[in-house]
C-alpha cells in the first residue's frame, strides 16, 4: 500500500491523536465516512443532470439569439 507499513501507520495515527485529541476523532471519522459515502453515491448515479444537448437540435439555438445587427454606440 504505497510503501507504507504498519509502523508508519502507527506513527501517523499517534501524530493525529496528538494534534486532534481523542474528543475530535469520532467527529473526524464520521465526516470522513460521510464524504466517502457521498462520493461513492455520486460516482454511481446516472449522469442525467449533466446532459445539456438541446432536444430540438440546432434550430432551438437560433431562436434564443437576436441575429439582427445593430450599430454600437
């Protein structure tokens, strides 16, 4: 696992305990778990919300824009 063994993981966990303390660890773990869960859920959803193709084809794009030229000024 990326060249990290058990002794390195133990040292990292001890440093985290020193920095955050035992009171904050459940909150950090819960937030981390919720973030991973939301990421997995979002990665498995169908991309229906991202589809931006127009339904009528290219004709609907010209209806939204004014094609008459007006002088600037």
